[in-house]
C-alpha cells in the first residue's frame, strides 16, 4: 500500500495573498473583497511578502531546499469559485523542494511546498449556487508528500507530526486541515479529493483501503479515478475518471514575475521533533511519549529543558503527564513543586494542585499499613465487580492503584504492594 498526501494549510497572515483585504473570519459574505480577489478583468495581484516569509519558515521546518528565486503560474480551469478562470499557484519554482517529515522510524519524503491562493467558497442552497469571496485569495501552502506512507499507523503519525511542526510555526490546523489523498493498493492510483478535517482524512483512507482490498481479493481491477469523501456515510464516491496535470493549462504568471526570497528573514523556531529525538536519546526515554507531551504545548518543552539536568528524567516525564492532566504546564514554579511531590512518591489530585498554586506547603504524609489497607478495601467494596474483573485481567490492578492513590493521596507503590494480597484474601473469603 502506498499513500501520498497533498495538504493545504492556511497561512496566518493578516491580509490576503495578492491584495490587502483582511483574512479574518467575516460575519457577512462578500465583505473582505476587492477587484483583485474577485478576479475582475484588469485587476493585478501584488504579492504579500509576509505570506512568502511564513511559507519559507515552514519549508525550512520541513527540511526543504529553499528556492531563492520563486515564480508563480496560472493553473487554468473554469469553475464558479474562480471567476478569472485560473488559480495562481506554484510549480517548478515553488518555495520549498524536497524535504521530509521525520517519523520515529522513517522519513516521509516531500516533493514540494508551494504557495497558492484559496478559491472562493461555493454555497449551494435551494437550487441556487451562491459564491462567497471572503475566502478567495487567502494564502495557502500545499505540502505534497511522496507516496511513502505504507500503513494507517504511519498516516496518523505523519499527520500528527506535521501538525506539531506547524503548531511550533504558529499555525494551528486542528480542524481546518484540507487534504487530497492518493491511495494505491495495487498499481493504479486513486485520488480522494478535498477531504476536510483529520477525522475525515483517516476515515477516507480506511474506507479506500478496504474498498480497494475487496476489489483485489475478487481479482477485480482498480480504476484510476478521482473520488470524493462523503461525511455522512463515511465512504468515498467516484467523481471523475482519470485526471492528470496535463489536463490543466499551466502558464507563467507575468503579473508577479520573479521574487527573491533570499532576504526574507525567517523566525528561528524550535523543531519539536528534533527536540523529542534529542531528549529521548540523551535520557534513554521514549520519543513518542516526549513528542506527545510537547506537541501543541511549547511550555511543556520549556519545562523539560529547564529541569532535565536537575531532576530524574523519569520523574520529570511522570510529573509532566500529571501536570498536563490538570492543565498546569504554564507555571514552572508550580511544576517544580509537583515534581518534588512526585519524586517523594506523593499522589497528586486537584486539591494538591490548588494548594500548591496558593503557595501552601504540602505535607508529605506517611500512611500506616492499616490505613492503606482500609483505603484499598473501601474501594474494592464500592466497585463490586472489580475483583471478578481482576481475576480475568490482571491489568485491572492499574485502575485500582490509580483510583486509590488519587483519592487518598497514598503513594502508588505502597498501594501496589498491598492490593494483590488483599484481593487474594477477599477471593478466599468468597470461596
Ligand atoms: Zn481583495
């Protein structure tokens, strides 16, 4: 199986790509518009330097070679959302070439990163087609991968990693991700166009994999085609047979000419994947755990850097997991107090966090064996079927330990020591 992605990401600029209209969400249709983004004859585009600068930064973060002299092309086709009959995009002289998204065990190579304009939005209602030009001309980058993704797991990891990298570049694509998906299980390539949202992207891939698998199992032939994703049924439907770049007319965009990117200063930004790789290597820890903790949370990465040399790394990671559960990664001092408690084996609950935030001292309380037993027995009696579940699945012990230590603030390791003994005793009594 081979999967390639073309992911469209809106760039966080204040104005559109070729005019000075605002990119902000408007409450009314067709308010952030001008002759340029509505494609009036005679209007001319002016390139938004900030959009190119952000695109260059993203391309660097994605390990691309940066093109020093970029140009644009007109991708000619007619559609109601594009009244000038062409979309301004990039081809051979695009901002970033090559590059890769580094996963834990492999690299997903990139073909290119290109800058392009978003078309207008089409709204179909009651037999009419309405067009809203607020979106027309919003700057996008398109990240095009090689078909290097070979499993659903890699697809998830690729999207997660890309999202993390973009987040560290100041771009949050949580729900707005728009992508085309190329999937081939056999030799023929099927494209699923315009899938919106991460959940839908995964569903579209899952459906397409099982559909193509079924055809191959029946010795059928997979047709080269473009399909669309239907959110309601979670399936894909054939929309066009075969479509390739040759069917579009591509011509050089003379109004924009060439643009030098050399002097554009990019903001040096932390590379989250690199940070996770280095931290994992130097502390013999898990890359995946670290990346998940620091993804979409720059404070968490700051905390790891601040305390990695001062404290035991395992405790640091454990505390960060707890701090994230209570949404407490902003304040490094509060975090350090939590960390000291964790190192002392103190379980942390919301009350503990609140006390630390108020500056109160947390007593490191020691529980006697009888107190620990009483706490465990109370929990076992409250959850009637838990002993039965435990006899079938020993992992239930984690749930018991977690619940008891959170509720009473007893060290998990002290609870573990007693749980098995107490369950055994209980089982004997029941027999
Ligand atoms: Zn405009």
